[in-house]
C-alpha cells in the first residue's frame, strides 16, 4: 500500500513510517514545507535499507495514498484538515492525534475537546472521509527502535468497519503488535486520554510504556 503521513516529519510519523516501510509499504512524508517533507523521506531511507520513501507538501503526499496517517499536534488538526479538504474525500484516514498539553508541575494533561475526541471532531469535519483512530498509545521512541518488537496492543476506533480492518491489518504487521477493534468513535476519547497517563508513567519510571489488554 501507499501510506501518507500528514505532519510526518515529527517523531511519531517518522516512527510509524519506518515500521511500515520495513514491512514493505511505500511511505510518503508530508509537511507544511516541501523541503522538510523531503528531509523526512531521507531519514526513512537511511533507517530502512531499500525503503520506498518520498516526501513533499502535505497536500501532495495525500493525493495518491491508500491510507493517510494524521500525525500532527491536536492544535493543528482543524486547520490542517480544512486545508486538505476534498483531497481526503473517500480516503481511509488514521488519526494518531492525542489532545494534550504539558503543565508545569503536573506533566501531560489530557484535553477536554469540544467534539468529545479528536477522532469525532475529524469525522464531523470530513464526512466524506473514512476516518478511524489508532496508535495514540504507541511511543515514537519505541517505533524508531526498528531492531526490536513492540509488545503492545493498538486500539482502533471508528464507525467504518472496513477502514478499521485495514488499519488493524497494518498494526499487525509491526512485530509484536496486535491491532484490536475497540469500537465506535466515542471510544476514541478513552484511548486518546490514555496517552497522557502513559507519558507521565514514562517520566516517573524512566521507561517507554504502552498498553496490552488482557482477556481478549
Ligand atoms: N511522540 C510520541 O511519542 C507520540 C505517541 C503517541 C501519539 N502521539 C501523537 O501523534 C501526533 C504527532 O506526534 P509528534 O510527537 O510527532 O508531534 P510533533 O513533533 O509535535 O509534530 C509533528 C509534525 O506536525 C507538524 N506540525 C506541528 N504543528 C503543526 C500545526 N499547528 N499544524 C499542522 N502541522 C503541524 C510539524 O511538521 P512540519 O513543520 O514539517 O509541517 C511536526 O514535525 C500528536 O498528536 C501526538 O499527540 C505522539
């Protein structure tokens, strides 16, 4: 598949792109600046020998993508989706965004967002796209350690059953990872909020934590 990463120049987009390039997919790193997108693609090529990687402006990389990953901060979600607009119609989008902020003395704090979750806001904004959410609990640092598996579950939320299966299939291609259908869009809020807890656990215990659901 051809996978595009909007905001793919950050650690999370690069980490996911490296893992999927390693699994044999073609990856395209998007940015607000074409040059930074190209630099991102270069990082993938250096990290994954033989990777099929390209870079460019966000609008360019989504054009022929089979799946588009949204890997930018929540503060940029509304404007970025508005700018891309109809280019995303009919596409499978995987929203990785976890709305949070850092507060001094507290750490990461999950944000209460008007639409209940970043996923629900994206679905409301892009009714013709096939938006699901996933990977919000997966550390960029772990993703970029390509030599070791990640013992983790990826909870996939959304209303488009077929799109969820595509993203679950992609998650399962990362060594050690299990993709799980976690239900409809309203469930995404809990997954998104968990990211703040994980960041704070990482700081406290000086590690890279993630989640594994038992009993499934
Ligand atoms: N980092 C992690 O370990 C991690 C783990 C789980 C989930 N997440 C989630 O994944 C998303 C990406 O994380 P990240 O750490 O990679 O983020 P980041 O480094 O802060 O941002 C990623 C990229 O988004 C673009 N960007 C920044 N501000 C933007 C704005 N206002 N509008 C549009 N684009 C903007 C930038 O690319 P250009 O300047 O090149 O356009 C930046 O390189 C976040 O929503 C985060 O909550 C991160």
